[in-house]
């Protein structure tokens, strides 16, 4: 007998029939003798619909009011799932993020969890109830409702598992686990039996949408065993832990990719030691997330700094830079849209030199231009034309043995 935290995403609870299916999965674990905390997302496309509705009323809706609006999606789901469990004869109680004791920083739209007071959840579990908690939300110290950003239900589930010292956290999705790459685009993609926290974190940060990066960070920091499983099929998923002994034969474990990337170049910058820190401190203070960075000198006195951002953040990025132009001392800003990022990830890269060279060789053979590069011990990321993205992933997936052929190293 133990404590399991389960998380079900929006697709898994997208209709009354699917909520009943989730209730069945929850009851199976309850009948196995486990205490259960179930974290759920909003039904299907509810969040997108609410965002669209707000957009019809205001071109720039207030962030506090957006949090008030968006958190209603999860509240609908928790109450419906609790009703479904009760109708089947099981005691259940639904709790909002605030009622579940999830405290966050005072930031609307993308808050981070600061602490969890688990008294209420523990009390309900002691009474034998199944706790159904709203994902994606919490409250700050002033009682204001906050949201954790898109995909924040994953973070809710893992954070609760860490706070409650759960034996396991199961993330149920519409796929059967974590794949070598996105099976919706690449026919040869296959499910991985296991990954390390570091590998999963890289994949999540680089565009793999199966798990939220913050959730993987929580799992790594608090050593919470994760399993990504299907909510529709009863089979084992992908186990994520500190060191995975599974799939050890693969140098590269997965390929992540994302579109809607833009390269921003800040030109005519003074060539001094404070330039980099000034620019990126300014952007960070205004919540602009920057990815790959390249610095180059045009002459002894001037240089250019290029970096990538999500295309949706381009307008805000330029606005921040232009507002602080006098302090930053640049001459002009250039941008290039229509780009994508393709990354290879695998802990085996540490002990196998030449993996990056193999990647560049594959892309060169495909006639794909690499515009930016970023590396770490276990990943290599490239920025390429968006039109070349799927072709690049297909070629790399084939070359690095993910489709069963010889790796280019």
C-alpha cells in the first residue's frame, strides 16, 4: 500500500466518456490498496477557447483577470471527476490549487510554486478519500489566484508528489510514453522504455511536449519517480529516473524540434565587457526568454549579438530593446522569422566524441543550412529554416539508429 499521484491531461478528460474512463483508471489503483491524489487539466481545448473569448473582448486583457478566467477550466474538470467517482461508490473530494495548499510567487500568468502546505490533502487522504486537485493553479501570499503557465498541471502533480513523499507520480497522456521523436510527424518514431531526468529535461526544454520542463526539474530535485503512460491503453510507459539502465545502446535517445523560432540580431554594439550582461539582464527583467546566443565582432569597436526567441515574443523583445536603446547603445535591430530548432539529446554523447560532427554531416547531405548552434554535454541544438524542419528530423532519426540503422559517428 502506498501513495500515488496521477495526472491526466486535457485530452484524457476531454469529454464525459473520457472522464468516466479516467475514473476507471483511478479506481483500479484504489482497489490495489493505494491512496490517490489525482491532478487534472482543463477539458480538451477549454483553455484555448477561454483565451480566444478574452481576445474578443480585449486586445490586451489584464493578467490577473486572465488567471481568474483560465483557472475555471480545471475547476470544471475536478468537480466532474469527483462526481464520477462518487457515482461509482468511492469517496472523493475536489480541491482547487489554493485549497490544495499550493502557494506561488505573486506573478500572474506564469508563477512558480514557492511552497506546499499539505495539511488539507493529508486530512482528506486519512479519511479514505480520493483527492482530485486542480492542476495549473495556486494562490499567492495575498490570496490572489495564480496560474503556472501552459503545461503547469505536470508541475502541480510532481510538486504534490514531492511534498507528500509519494511513492510514484504517473503522468497520463494521449500517447503511450516518451518517443524518440514526435510520432505525429515521424513514422519511425518508437516509445522509449526509460530516460534519465537530465535527458528528459533537455527534451522538454527543447520542444518535446510530453512533459513540462518545470515538472522534470521538480522530479530531479526531489527524486520523484515518474512514468509517462497512456490514459487510453493499459500498458507500461516510459520510466524517468536519476540514471536509466534502459536504452543504453543508444548514443542519441531522442530528437526534439519546435517551429515558430525567430533570430534577433542586435547590431552596432560597443565592444566592451558589460555589453552581454547589460542586454540579457534587461531582457530577463522584462520576462523575455532567450535561447541560443551568438556573439560576433564586426570590427575592433563594434559587435553583433544574435539570439533566438519564440516568434510570439518578438514584438515584446523589440519593444524592450528599443525602450532601453540609450542604455544598451546599439545601432539597429534585425530579425529573421520562419525558423525552427532541431535538437539531438542523449547522455551517451558525453563519452562519444563526434556526435555533433555527425549531426552537421547529416544536415549538410540534406542541403540544410545551419544558422545557429548550441551545445551541452548531452545535447546539440541547431536553428534551421522552418520549411526544412521535418526533413531534418527524419534524416537525423534515421542516421542515429533510432530507426535501426548505423549512427554517423
